[in-house]
C-alpha cells in the first residue's frame, strides 16, 4: 500500500486486496494518493506562506507534491512535517533562479518551530545568586524551546516581512545579494518575533544555547559586550534553566 501510494509501484498487488464496491480498486487507490499529496501540500502552505507568495500558488503546489512523494512524513503530527523543505528547494531545478528562496524557507521553518514550541517558565536570574564564583563560571544554560538562531546568506528577514505585508515597494528595494544576516527567532507573549544580531552577538548566543560553559563562551566572545548581552537574554526569558556539573537548576528555588 505504501509503495502504491508513494511510488505508484506494486499497484496491481495492492489493488487485488481492495474491494471495488462501486469504484474500481485502481481509482480508489488514486483517490488516496491524491488526498495524501493534497493534505501534505496544505501542511506546507501553513508553514511556508511567504515561500508560496514568492513563487505563486501553482508553482508551490507542484513543488509540494514532488516533495511529498520524495520525502513523505515520518510521523502523523503534521506540525513537524516540512523540516527538509528548504534543502529540497535548494536542489529543486525549477527554483534555481531564486537563490534566496531556501533561506526564506529556513526562516519560515524557524518561525513555525517557535510558534508550535511548548510553553516553558523562564529562568529567574536570581537563581544565579545561589552560586559561588567558580560555579557561575561553569554555568551551562538551557534555552527556551521557542528560541531559534539561524544565519542566512541573504536578507531573508526583510524579504519575509515584505512578502507577508504584501509590500511590493519594500520587496523591490531589497538587494538579495546584500550579504548575510544573523537572526534570532523567539516567541514573545504569543507572537513570534524575528530580530537581527551582530555576528559576534549571534555567535556568543549560539554558544550559550549549545550548552557551552559560560567561561568558555565568554572567552570566545570577541567583539561583543557579553555581560550586557547575557543580561538582555536573561531579562527576555530566553533561558529556562541552567546546569552546573551534573546538577540542573530550574526556575523554582530548592525547597
């Protein structure tokens, strides 16, 4: 059945197991095959609205159907479906002239991830006062599940905003070759926000979010006021816990 749906092979074998009941087995299988592709295309539309507007509905529908059969979902929860779509677009010949499209898609997937991430209580910075100086140096932070960091080769954030705002003038003024952007994606009070960072600030932040010890992240943080940036992250609730050695400290104080 799976091969019949995804590859169109072994159709005769599976049709032999399908009851006609007024509709020929091959036709019944085709209904499922079309429904499968249509539902997955809808899931991609919800995750990639700016990409769809950039390429047009017909182009997007065609690309989504090719993607659906090449890379079917691994789980029934369709909010998780489409993570590979940006890489697919990067290698999709009909989209080759739109070099910025995969980066816009990567940003949209990060936005979708932030929107669907679970809620979590932010870390209370006062918990850090319980630590001595040596412990503070070796602190490793746990990022909020709705926090994302990505680097794009083009101003994907500007393109994304202009497309969603249907602002053709702003879109026309963007130079896709303007250079890279270092982006932070987060959910604030139920809304997903995308903001730019300097390269140095972004690299320091990604070290923290990767669980690197604070002293090591500070040592690698050239060209940035790391203490100020860390304070901003803590005030914005971008961490939910921290660990020292094998012990993890959450937002609630110890009894």
